[in-house]
C-alpha cells in the first residue's frame, strides 16, 4: 500500500469514522476491494481498529477508530 493512499485513508477516517467501506471507496476514487485491502493493512499495522455493531440489523456496519500514538 502506498503511503499517499494510507494517509488519505487515515485522514478520511479521522473526519468521518462512520463511513462504510463503499462510501470510503467512492470518496477516495478507488475500488471497494482496494479499500478493504488497505483497511485490513492499517488494522494489521495497528494504525486503526474497528468495532462492529453486531446488534445492528445492518450486519455490515462498522466504525473505524484511529489508534493513539504511543
């Protein structure tokens, strides 16, 4: 993943953490698959974490959080 894409993605999540992956993909101008790949990479690196809303009827709903700098 390129640093530029990671930076844009982090800034977007910071501004609008409730966006769906589809919304993120549209705002960034990339495919849904690339968005999913980049989000997973940022989670694996510890830059973000996500929480699913399992009680929500819309099972695909997630919220993304930036992790604090240590």
